[in-house]
C-alpha cells in the first residue's frame, strides 16, 4: 500500500508539525559530533519551507526517562540546524504548554521551530493522547519523517495522527520504498549478510528471509553460536548457549528450503578485545583454542563471501563482521562493505552498526540505500507491521 507523502498535499500557509529523528551524538564540547541524521531530514524541512509552510519540529534525543535532563537538550541541535540550513530556526525550551503556543502564534511563513526533547515529557513514550492532541492543535498537518522510531508507537509519531492527517516525509518515503522492495519483491539472486553479536536479535529476520533469500552469509559474533551448534570448538568466543538448538533448527530449515547458509571458515582471534594485542588467524574446522576468542572473520572467509556475492542482484546487510570499532578487527567488516559497494543491483544497509561501519569507511554513497533506523529496519525485514508507518495515511487507489 502506497502512503501519502508531503508532495501530495498543499502546504501553502499551513502549519506543519514534523517528527524528525535528531537523535544525534553530542560531543564533550556540547556540539553535534555527527550530523548525518540532521542532514538526512533537510530535504523534507526545506521542501515545506519552499512551499510556504510554517514548520514545527519534534524529535527525541537519548533516553532522558520522561523528565528534563540538560545533557539531552536539543538546543545544540537547533544551533547546528540553523548553521547548516540557512533557515530561520528558533529553539523553544519547552515540549508543550503556553510558551510553545505563543511561539507558534508568532511564526511567519518559512519559519522553523524546534521544540525541546519530546522524551522530556512522560507521555511521549506512553503515546499519551492528551499530549498528542496538544501537539496536533498547533498544526494543520503532521509529517512523519522519523523512520528510526517507526517501530515505536509514541505520541509524536503515532499519537498526533489520531487528530490531524499524517503524511510521510522524503526520508520515510525512501525507507518504505527500499525496504518494501527487499522484503517483498527482491530481484534474484537475493543474498542477505548478517552479523552482529547475537542470533537472538536476528531470529525474526532469519526466519522471514529464509522464505525469500537464496543465500545467507553469517559473520560477527553470532557465527560462533552456529559453529558450536555444528560441534566445532570456539574457545572463549561469545556464544549464546541457550540458542544452540535454535541455530541447529535454522540450519535444518535452510536445507529444507534450499537456502544456502554460508558460515565463516576462519577467524581472527585474540585473548582480549583491545587494540594492539597479539592476534592470529584460526582455521575454524580445527577449532579455536581455549582462552582465545574470535573477533573478526578471516582472509579465507572474505574470499568465500566474495565468491558467494558475485552474481547478486539484491543484497541486504545488517550487522558488522567483527569488532570493527578497533582497527585490528575491522578488516572483515571493511572487506564486506567494499564488496557490497561494487554490486550493480539493489544494495540496502540495515541501519545501526552497519550504517556506522559504512560511514567509518566513507562508503555511504556507494549503496542504493543506507537505512537510518537500526531497530526499525530489522522489524521491517522481519515482516512486522510498524506502528509509525501504519499511522501514515494511505494513498487512495
């Protein structure tokens, strides 16, 4: 089902309340240290301004537990937005109330207001209808451009839609289009690359995509649960012992469905997760010695993965291959990022750590789409119905 977008409505002289995802890191100097999410929201904000709307922005930052906490204030975000956009951005240090109403009343066409962190109000995460109504009363239209919170039913992304029409911003539209394609109508061969620490985080994705993918490539710490399930020695590597039966079941299901699961054949191992420690390559069929743990995929695995990805038409990647934050164990993640970047078909990076990794290697623009939502993209790939998407109005047939 296609969703209504900001382009489908007349914005002229309208007040627009827009949920964006400005959940960005703030450095020790009190300034924004990575503005990827802010720049991602700019096209929607600027479009509304160009179409002569008044724009009221809502976002959360961090997890302030429903009350004011200065370290999670959006004030530095407002300053940064003003500097990079050239727009007339005014910060309102309140979430809701008389000061907010007054600020909205004083707005001129083309002005942008950023209200304080939505999570400073205890009603935000409870999808409190009174709070949602108070926000809805400030505007004519709700624009949802925060895909990162699409898997949560909060007052600012879902609640407001009960009172005024809700449409998708450009970022939300792009996320829905690409994730729809890879979840429901991928071109084949379709290859899914999964990494990260835990099998338990990815069960839903694996189960859903076993019905669609041609191959599953598994790296990251989660590979050791699969390897141990096959009776291999994994030393001190991270293993979810309570998920060994599940791993066996997944391997059996894959066989039944004729989906090839490609597991690593070697790993970079060390005794500590630290930079500069002694490391070596372990052949996984011989097992990993006690006291040593696998912290990245090895050079032979990189070749195996490269071969497996060769003719792919669709690739989805979620989760790093190793502890990529430490240079010594970043080789596998970097190699996978580079091989997926060369693929001519549809390539989707599933947010979270994978998005951080491709940014670290300067490859963001090499893929069809890098998702802005880790948890939301995972749930979409699981085939779940996300409340933050469901609440956006559908296009009439």
